[in-house]
């Protein structure tokens, strides 16, 4: 019996991941770099109006920079107003999930010290009908709680959306790397989130495999893979095929833009 147990505990995963190559990530310098995703209008898949949803991303943060740095923000004000936002705060090393239904919303936070600077981490946040969840590196944060406000699902209100900052003034720019940022218009199971984490940015989210059975609900997937084109700057392609490519935006001072980094991936 001991040998059987050992094989179960140490053997390969009991399913086959449908793999994709992961060659590159996106580096943002923390100084006004971001990716413009345009305006999310009525009927857009990223509106997520009144819907359970899941956001997933790999991130590697560098010290310094702004507080409450945004991974993804679809809003027109602070605290994800009229939409939703996912942030990583380098001071407290805490994840923030903001969801706002148009009249009310909340700031849902992980424990402090939830992740390490300079290392790749996977974050998934889930909005279910009855509440929110934060998952870090494949494990649910059982102590996550509301810093303010209360449960809501996203509003049906047009706002802009961005990767790497918020939407109404400078000051929440991500300093570090992003990769494999994905959005679903459903609440993924815990087993799905564990599987996505275990695949380390190499699972094909457009196909079902193992416990991951939500490919049909994928509404955005930015893989940050440098394309063959010579556009400058190159567009940030959405591999779900449901959104127009994102535009890497230059900062006014130095005019540099987010850059593909094919040396650092999760
Ligand atoms: Ca910059
Ligand atoms: Ca990638």
C-alpha cells in the first residue's frame, strides 16, 4: 500500500495538459507604461455585466513604483467604479479585487505579504453569485476579506479598459512583468484554477483539458507573445479572438512603451 500511495503522491498529473508554447511576457517600467484596451461598450464580452467572472494573470513585480498597481482595470474611477479591477500593492504585497455594480461595490483584499517581489506568481480572482475569492499560486486565500464595501457583480456601464494602470489619471502603473492575462465570463472551479497555475502559463485556455472545462467562457486572453510583424509598437493580441488588439502606450516623458521580454516567462 505504501508504494501505491507514493506513486499517487509523486506521479504525473492524472490528466494531460493541452500545451501552448510560452516564449515571452510583457515588461512595463512603472513610469506611465500601459496597454490601452479601448472602450468596453454595451454587449462587449468584457463588460461582464451582472455576471460571475474570473480574472487570471501571471505577474512579476519589481520594487518601488506606485501603490495599488493595476494588472487589469475596466472602470471610470477609483475602486473599480462601474466595473472591476485587479491590483497588486507592492507596499503590503497584497492583492486587491475591486468589483462595482454601478451603485455599490467593494474592495476585496488578500492577506498582506501574499507574494514576493522579483518572482513570478499566479493570481486568479473569482466573482461568484454569492461572493469573491482570491487565489494565489493555486491556493485560495481563506482569509481574504473586504477592506471596504460589499459584494457586487459588474455594472453594465461603458468605460475604458487598460492593462497595467487604471483609467482616469496617472499613478497606478504596474512596475514589472505581466503574462497570460485571461478573463472568463463564468466563475471557474478551484480545480480549474489549480490546473491553470500548475501549467505555468503553458496551458491552452482556448481548449478544455483535465479539470479545466471553461474554454467556452474565455472572453479575453493576452499572451504577450512577440509576433512576427514589424509594427512599432506591436499590438497586444487577444488570443480569445473576442477583442481588438491592445495598444501599448508610450509615456509622455520618455516616449518608451511596454516591451516584450522573451527572457523572462513564468
Ligand atoms: Ca515608461
Ligand atoms: Ca506569454
